C-alpha cells in the first residue's frame, strides 16, 4: 500500500499545503511518494525529497507543466495511478481543480476535504459548514482524496532523504493552452500559512475604513489581512482575502475578527484557529460563540486603542 501526494509548487519552492497532505498520506499507511510535475522544477523536487516521511519523489519535467494546467497534470497523475492505493491533493484551488478530473478518469469516487484518517479506507470530512462530521468509507481500489490542510499538521520540511526518480512526462493536451495570469502581489504572509490573521467584516463600512482601521493592527502583529464574504461582496477587500466556506480555510495561532457578525459560512473557515478574538458591538453576534476572547465594543474605538497599546 503506497500513497501518492501531488505537490503544489512554483517550480522552485513547495507550497506549505503539500506538507499537510504528506501527513495525511502517512496516516493512510504504507510508503509516501510525492509527484512534482513542473518545468525546470529540480529545486522543488529536491525540496520534496527533504520532507520527513517521504520515501520517493517522482519528478516529471516538461514545459506543459510550467503553469500547472489541470488537464496536463491530470494526464500525468492518471499515468502513474495504477501503482498507488491513495492519491492525495491539498484542498486548495489547484487541488480542487485537478482531483475531480483524476477521479473521473479513474472511474472512482472522490472524497473531499478530509480532516481525519480513521483507517486506510475510512475518512472523516466536515459537512453542513462544519456542523456535522461525515465518516466516509471507500471500497474503490484507488482512493482519490483532497485534504483540508487545517486538519493535519505540516510534515517537517527537512530531515528526509527520499530518492528522486525522473519519470517520463505525458504528452500535453492540445485542447488547453496557457494565455496569461494576473497574480495579486502582497507583502503580507499568505493567508492560509499565516500564524496571525486580522479579519474585518461589513461593520467597517467602507474599503477606506477597512484599510485605515485594520492595516495598523496587522502591521503591528505582522499579520495577514482577511475578510468576511460580506466585506468582500461589498468591495471592502479583494476576493483572495475571503475567509470562509467559499473562501479560504484557515487555522492560525491567533485570529482577530473585527466587525464580523459570525455567519455560519465564515465560522466554517476559521473556527479551528488556536485563539479567536472577536470585537463587535452586538452582544448577540454569533462570532462570540466561538471566540476565546470577546470584546463588546465599537471597533472604531477598540482597534485603534489596541494598536496604541501594542
């Protein structure tokens, strides 16, 4: 029984989500292999070989993998699938794009967003925005899984000594081509990897107030900035800041929610945070039900006072 983790990378470095997927793969039993499909991605393959618990790295190098096009990566995974009992992806935008294609090509069920491995064929995953946990058993010969990164600790990035094996790249599809990408530049920590997150909601009232009030606090704490869906929909913050069931699932050491009422959709994305601090003037706000520390106050007074105290 051997598991294959599909690495996420930028051809030079691995994304942290890969380390969480390796931990989940190790719990499935047997050896753990990692596939690095990229273009001139030798550095990423070498980094994967250093992950503790990984016994082999498969390195497929071709220009077709330069931008991680789902169709091309899918073909590569399917070509290798027969050798594995489990194929794991992080439940990120990339993983959610490729995993269903792989499952369909293999004619097996996909088990999405797992948070716990009970046995090699039985897994737990949240449903109803995290209000219930489904225990799912798969009888498929090959299990295709996406891993909720907040459910598994990251495997140590160093300490391993896996063998890197170069594998033949599968021919690229002629049905999909890369045109361009627009990447949002942000000097702050990446939201899903940040240890501290400062999030704002609709209570901030405008994009100007969102930045004016929350940026000084985030600067003081070295934190990433997040937002509720309501704030994003209102144009206060960009889409890639959204935390929640339809945004990013986060579990930082400290999560500060300012002006966020705590709709179930938002709570599903952050309630696993180690310490949650809520600032809201509505004593009935649902966010207080999950908060470790709650401050019933006007955020326009409380947040600047907190910044001054820091």
